[in-house]
């Protein structure tokens, strides 16, 4: 935006508190606004990058960070939607954890026809449809965060980080005590920070 001063007005005034005299200068501004088209930069990799033997970490948040996943019933309903989506797209999950207002999940493709992105989209669609029928005031944020894990990234560190999320949030003292979590790959009751 380009702003130019077109006129200046000076007038003598007196301060209401101390009765001191001063000169006030008022500028009238003329604005020349130039329309700027901003094109959002794509932040996702090509869809092919999510297909096959791929592992990705996703975070999906509730709209307005609404605390929803506070009961076992809420967790079980949406865990079932997640497991359905994983199965449908031939994927597994090393860990999933429903915080009160968001979900962390690591999804891994099990075959050439797997699609971790489609699995996450399907989960949000199933879950969102359920919200629309049963909890109309609750919604997921439109998008989600994702990160495709490279071979050299330490999976056990990422799983530990996700499992400790409720500890960092002050919800519990040990991740083992947090009930709204699971895995289709590991038995988290015996998982001790290492890949079994």
C-alpha cells in the first residue's frame, strides 16, 4: 500500500489538563491501494509420496482446540473410525494418541497399494461424519499436519515423544497411565521405549 500526505493542517490548541498551549498538526492522507494477489504455497508433497511402504506422522486438531477426547466412550468411537481407515487403506499404526483436543498418529503403509494420506483423510471423514450426526458443535480443523519419516529417523524416539505428550501437558505423571492411546503394531503395555 502506498500512502502519501496530501494536506497538513495546523491549529493552536490548549491542553485540557495543564492549560499549556501547543500546535496540533493533522495530516490528511491519500491512500493508493494496489491489489496484491497472494497465492498460497503448497505445503504438501505430491500424493505419490504418501503411497506404498511409507511411514508418516500426523497431527489433527479439533476446531478451536475444543476439548473433546475426555472419556473412554469418545476415544473408543473414534479409535474405531481410525482402525477402519487404516484397514481400508492397508496401513498400520505404530502409535496413536488422542489428547483432549488433538490426535497424534504414526501411519505406515503395508504394501504397494497402501496410502497413508488417504487413511488419514478417511479417518477424518468417518469421524467428522459421526460428529455431524451426533455432536454437531464439534468439528475437526479442516487440515492436519504431516511429516513423512525418512529411513534414518529414530522411530522409537518419535513414539516416546508422542506417548509423553500427556505427561508434558500435565494430564498424568507417566504415559502408561494415559488411557486414550493404542497401536496396531506394538503391545504398548510391554513397550519400554524400544522397538520390539
